[in-house]
């Protein structure tokens, strides 16, 4: 299926899920809640659901924010690409790069015993092309606004990570902060929270990634249209937090493995900075429901 996106509205906040806040008070609130509140077992359910869906389609060994950011005009001749991908007939799996094996680009994180999520904090201004961020710079990002957090170490594109301890209500949640490449040659912070302890994320070195939620509760209910909306936000947020985007961006997604994976062809972004094929893998997100890590396949 193909979505022709008429981008006439504003993108969502840098952490996803809500319009960009108008002031400091809004930033403190929405920056922390941009991808919603997560129940203690929501991440585990998302991971388990991806595994189960992959098993049903014979992919058990390799299974693994939010909403529309602009007005979307859907083509009248979309075909049946929006059907639920919960049975036979899914397209064949994608031939992924060998170095993706065992990484979060290819498989869903193992389920945790408590709060667990991934979240991407897109960077702007002077930090948009950062190659490293100190612990203090990590703690100063939008997601942590108004929260108690301490971060140590350095997050870098060279695979070093900063470790943080976030006080979230009565919980103290460890987070790993990694600096990752995104579309348009920019950088973002990928945060991994796990109540069971720090996770040593395995990420393909140098692969541009993006992250967003599909606003769908169950993997079996995911349609190509849902993934297209998530891909639009995930890829475009790397360019700018709000404002005008190209008048028409073409996104064509195919759902794989009962929703555990998908592929998206993106075209029409500014100077081609987000164009290409993006491979989606279901991961636990900050909001309950289905979220996807998008990884750009080599041209």
C-alpha cells in the first residue's frame, strides 16, 4: 500500500506523542509524558506479543512516539494494504545485513520483569549533529524535564553509553543512553529503561535509526497504514521538531511477521535526507501498545 502524506500540520514533540509544548511548563509536563505512561508490565507484553506473532509465521528464531503529526491525505486507490497482518500471506522476510543479527534492529528486546521501554529523544540546535554528550547533557534533555535523574559517563556515536538513574514516582529506574545516527545525517539519544537493570543494547554501528509508536494496542491489529504513520513521525522528527515539511512525502509500508516487523519505502523528504528503505522491529515503548524501531537498510 502507499500513503501520500500531505504534510500541512506540525510535527509532534521531540519525544513523540503530543504537540510540541508552547512554554516551559508544558515542556516539563509533555517532555516527560510525550510517549505516555507505561504500566509495569506493558513492555513485557509488547515483547512477548512480538515473539508470539513471529512464531506463528515461522519466524521464531528472528523476531525481533505517537499519532499523526500532520494532516494525512490517503490515496483513494490504496488497495488492500491496510488489512490486518494476522495470518498467512505475509510477504517473505527481508534479507537484512549480517551485522544486524542479535541487534535491536532485527529482534525485539527480551521481556523484562518490570517497567521496560525504549524512547528516542531527538536532538536539535547545536546538538543535532553531536558525536558525544556528557552525562550532564544527557540529563538535561526534554524527556527528563521536571524529573529527578542522575547520569554518568558519555553517550557517543562510537558506541559508548551513559548510565542514568531516573526517579519516576516511587520507582528508581536504570536507563542506558546511547547516541545514535538518524535520518538527515543527524543524531538522537536512544534511551533504554529497564527496572531489572541496565540493558547493554546491541545496535548496528553506523545504521540510522528512528523510533515511534503506532497507536495500536496489539500486534495482530497493526495495519500498513499504522506503520506508515509511525514511520512518517519517526523519520521526519530527525529533521525538525515542528513547522513545514515537504508538501508530499510518499511512504509505502508492508507488514511482516504478524506485525512484529515491517518494511517502509520513504521518498520525498527534504534533500532526500530521509529517503530509503526502513526496516521496522516492534519494541516496548514508553506508551502501552505497539512501538517500532526503524532502521535504514543500506542503499
